[in-house]
C-alpha cells in the first residue's frame, strides 16, 4: 500500500516547482492563452527544467529561454525538455512531438532536436521546425545543422546545411521521388522572430550586416 508520504512525494514531483525552489535554468518571457507544463498551467514564475513537457493549446503561445538558448512555441505544440546526461541539468535534447518551434542556440555545446521524421544536430544555430507524424518542415535560419531522417526500412538520408540566411527542407517519413529530405521555401517564420530570440539570449541580430 502506498503511504501518504509516498503519495505526496509523487504528486509533488509532477508539479512545476516555483523558480525560487530551483536553479534558474528557464525563464518565461511571454505567455498567451492555454499553455501547460507537465499538464499544469504554465506561469511566468514556473521554472523550466529537464524532464518536463510544455504543451500549447489552440490559442497558446510562449516565448522562453533556458540558459543561453531561446525558444518560441506556436499553438497546438508539444515539446519535451530533456538532458542527454542524467546527472547534469543542462537541457540539450528536445523532442517536438507536434506543432511549431523556433529556437536559437549558444555556440559550443551541441543540441539535439527530435521530430517524428528526423533527428537534427545543432551547434550555435537559429532554426524553425514544424513537426507532424509523416513530414517535418525544418529551416536552418543561420549557422549549421545536421539532418538525419528517422529510420524507415533500409533507407536513411542525411544532409548538412550551413547558411547565413535561411535554407529549408521538408523531411518525409517515406521517400518522395526517391528522396526523404527535399528543398523547401522560406515559410511561416520571420527574420524578426529569430532576431527577437537572439535578443532574449543577449546576442545581436544575426541578419544585420
């Protein structure tokens, strides 16, 4: 039988703890509409840490930073925050199950971004990702990325992208005309949004010459 103490400890672990009770790894900068953290309402006082899931509803949007990385989530998104090393609190492994994410990342430590159809390696880069079960739209807004398709039969594709001004791909679960990673246009995000993310992290506009 589960004791009252065990029940309370389990329940407390599910709650987003106030920032004062945790190391300041994450900061919420803007919050609109229905947004939850581990299925509880996200607030500006919530601390963002590894092991948590952020969800946005049909009217939900959020801008936040974690350390020197900055993000936004559009409506109807689900993002899992994780650390590749369980004993370290650095969030460097992000899984976008569905929806749309913009992110800019500090140079140095590698980040890994997972969508249903792709694994993307990131280092000192700005990116925009829309995830769905069968296809992802991914834009390397600036910097360098490595795109690897999710396993499907015997075929796996990989592409390395380096750019100063937006190169996009669609990444399919099944091959389209023999390819799973195909070029795409610049869609549904802006230079201004990426520059704002960089400003949240204390960095200059990446598109300013």
